[in-house]
C-alpha cells in the first residue's frame, strides 16, 4: 500500500489549544483565590456583627435571629486563662429577657460544642466554648465566670451569634466552590495540554473501520 500524502493526514490541532489548557488552569486558580477573599470578608463581617459581653459582670445582648447560637471566648493567643470546657460551660447561664416578667424567664440549656472552632480577630483569637438555642430573636442575659482558680485574668469577652465556620466554608459560593472550580480547571486544563501535545506529535492515532 502506497504511503498517504500529507494532504490525506488529519490536520494537527492548533497551538491555541495550549493556550486554552493554560487558561483553564489559571482560571480555576483565580476562582479559588477570589473565593478566599470573598469568604474572608463574609466571615469577618459576621464576626464583627456578633453581640459581645464581658464576664464576670455579664450583660444583656440583642440577638437578631432565633435558632442555634454559638458562644466564643475571645482571648489573646499568647496568654489568658486556660479554658476547660467541662468547667466553664456549666457556669454559663443564658436567660431570655423581655419588657414583661423578666424574673420569670427560665434559663436556656447551654451545651458544650461538639467540635471547637476558632477565628482570628485583630490581636485576639475567638474560640467556641458553648452553644444554646434561642427560641426567638430579642434580648438575652448572659452570666458566667471563668475557672475558679484563675485570678490573673478575671475578665473574659464572649462573642455570641450564629456562626458556624465549617458550614460557611462548605458553601458553593465560598471556598468550597472555589476549590471545586480550581480542581476542575486543573484537571481539564492538564488533559487539554496533554492531548494537544500527543496529537501534535502524532502519538495519538485512530483506527479505520
């Protein structure tokens, strides 16, 4: 059989496919970086908007939404009291407040966190120590104390709000979605580069029927 001429051979893919593969990889990486920035600002705004109270004085906080609330202890990463969750959690008392019959409101159940979450906020770090369920939006009285043996750091700032860091990080419009986009971009871009290279080098062949 006579060899086929160059005109009978299938055309090799354009070098633009290399550019397409590179664009997929870079685009996926850019989507991940953007998602980090968006998620960071979202978490920062949520943290800044939480209600705060200082122990042992306690105080009344205003919760804008009903549902599960997380209590974070905000302390210096280089010092502050040593928190023992089994000791500090029972000392926290959360009582609903209203303009009428404040003294009759029963304290809510305060439970320990299933998994500790943390966040940085300026010179302090927030550490989740307890959760409770707010039946309605409104005012709640927070009382409690630190460990009885702790006398060097008598005050503690608590931040209260609906903040679940792991759930926020797992949203499609956050870091999770950016990670998926980066993975797809890397896989598709790499495959595009490899296939383009093989075809252009005539190492990718097809069989005639």
